C-alpha cells in the first residue's frame, strides 16, 4: 500500500504529464492535483462556507482538504453531506501549501 507521500508524488507526476498534452481545453496549473473518491467527512464554517472535507479514494487513501471557509458555487456544506451520505463520487482539485492540502474546486 502506498503512503501519502508516495501517492502525492504519483499524483503530481500524473498532473504534470497530463498538463504537457496538447488540446483546446485549459490545462490545470502544475501545482494543482486531482483526486476522485467518496466524501467521508464534511466540516462547515456556516450554512454556505466549507471549512474542510475528507475524501477517500478507491485504494483507501484519505485526503483532508482544507477549504479555508470558502463558498463553492453549487456545493454548500449540506449538498456535500448529501454526497457523503449517498456515497456519490466527487472529483476534487487541490494544491499543497506546506503541509496543508487546500481545496480548489469540487465536481460531481
């Protein structure tokens, strides 16, 4: 089983290789990472602001992503909790700031 550091390195390498491909779509920045999985925790700062979420991948890796009390269009804490309770997959993009993983965006 891969540790968090190895998984992070692997995701960075994948993001970099995908970012090098041609295409009409805007490429994510080199420091932006993507994970797809199920929400296992949602912490709210208010009715609209997300404090943090935890995403677990199919391989069992868990990522605590801090949202810094941001508002995500279409993804209120209650909407995210619905996804968590129903077990729906989400795709999240994030970046690393020191030891913290900071949430950039959430997609269905």
